[in-house]
C-alpha cells in the first residue's frame, strides 16, 4: 500500500487561515521536533500524511555596489502590504563594489546589516502599527507581545560573501518547524576561487520537506565564449556546494538532492545578437525575437547544464543595463569616450526544480537604485507532515 495523504487546505487559501490550522493542529514544539527528527528523510508506507501549502517569496537584485539610504522603503519590492507570503528568500549581488579592497579584504558586514534592517522594517511595519494600536486600547502588554510573535517576521539566516548576500525570513509562528539550517559559500571569481563571483546557498528542512536556495553571481561579459564561463560557473557551484550531513539523518548533502530548490541571481546570460539589433528590438518591445536569442533559454533547450530546472514565462523588459535613477537603458545616453554601451539583457533570473513547488508569479519591480531591476517570483510550496506530528 502507498501513502495516505490529504491536503489540509486548497492552495489559494489565505496565509492567516493556514497558520491557524497549523497552530491548532500541532502539539508542543518539542513533540513536533522529536517526530521530525525521527522521520526526517524517510517515506514510510501506510503513514497518513498531510500537506501544508505555503506562499514563498523569492527575489534577486544586483544593487551595483550602491549602499541603501536610511529611508529606502522596500515595501513595494516585498509586496509587504498584502501580507500574503510566509517565507521570504532575498538574494543580492554587489552589495559592495567589487574592487580589490573588498574582494581581498575583510567583509563589510555593516552593509548587509543595513539591508537586513530595512527588510525587517518593511516586513514588520504593519505588525508594529497594529501592535501600537492594540497597545493604546489595552494595558495587557503580554497580549501585544503575543500578537507580534504570531504574525511578525524574523530572520532565520543570512550570509554575505564579498558582494553576494542571502537573507531568509519566515513568519514567527513558522520558526519552530524549521530544522537543520545550513549555509555553503562557493567562490568562483578571480583565480577560480575568490568571492567576487560565485554563490551563497542556504538550506533548511520545513516539517519534512527540504529546501535549498542558491544565490549566484556568474561570470560577466558579452563576448563570444563568455557564455561557456557562465555554464562552467553553474556546474562548479552545483558540484562543489556541500552541506554537512549527519550519520543519524538522511539529509541531502548536494543542492539538487533537496526536495525543492530555487536558484536565483545575476546569472549574466546575454542576448546572442549584435548590439544594434538588440537595441532596436528592445525599443520595439519585441520580446519574442529577443527571447529566441536569449543565451540561458538556449542552454535550457540544449538540456546540458540545466536539465530538470524550470523558469517561468518572461513577460517583462530586460533587467539590465539601466542608467541610475532612470527608466531609460544606458545606451540611450551619451557616455564618456571609450565607455561601453552594453546592450540590454535578462541577466537577473529565478529558476527552480522539485516536486510540490509551483510558481504563481514572475515579474520585475521598478526600483531605480542600480543599473539592474530586481526580479521576484512567488511560489506555492507544499510541505509534508506526518499525521503523528499533529497529535
């Protein structure tokens, strides 16, 4: 006999109702932890399973070495006012300029801390406002604190490698069901090992489903042959990234062994057309012909380096290269003599693989901080929970 399974709620249910189901269904945190520890990685027969569906927000943004201002509002980027997502995975590239001092010197953690502070402010602004209103109406401080702990977001892990920075946030009431959080960094830049290019990966297990998020910055360049360097970077990251397994657990050690995987970042794939032709097609918004010549989609069709990976339909403008603080592409302006006017391209991408992961949104967001536009994707992510974990 196979597994008996039921979906707790339809995929389109709101997050708040879903969390109420979870909180009322589960026993104590220690009880749930013991069940997850005992059954992690196993799929026994004749076990009733429930499936919880979470909304997962992912986004990549190359910020071009520009530090955020103190008043930068990230609510629109994170769609925080809607308050419909349960997990946020945010990947940055070039949070510091990629000069020799930053590549070879100590990490400037103050920049990543500032980004995390702005993210926290955007995600929890609504909860703080509601908490302040509740505080005015009630003298019961524990009630106010409880409301914040239930619906607010907290960072469960973040990691910076030179300019690559990954930050993961979850609803507070989801944190007790997250286990085995690990980080792995791979440098593939100068000399094939420095961190000006490469990846920062964060993995964890939610209930009984393993997730891995890989934030990449691949080799740049629009010359013939540069696409091969990007392909080699991807192969290197997938081969060298390793998470420490445990003898008593059947935990994934490699990226593609996880149940659900999202790879996001400035992948730097360009459009294989002459610059003048690319610019003409961009001006006409002829995305169809441009996408026919997109290097990453071509690699998908060849099925060599991206077998098993998926990407949503691209319906947005190329994400690079914009003039700072402008909606115009860089080539529209007169630059200094000898300055390269790079043709537009969809450099910033989000790919995924795994059963139970369904993309429901894929788009760009109109922030003008850098020469890249942030790209975001929302998924419905199914997580297995054995019936025994709810008793």
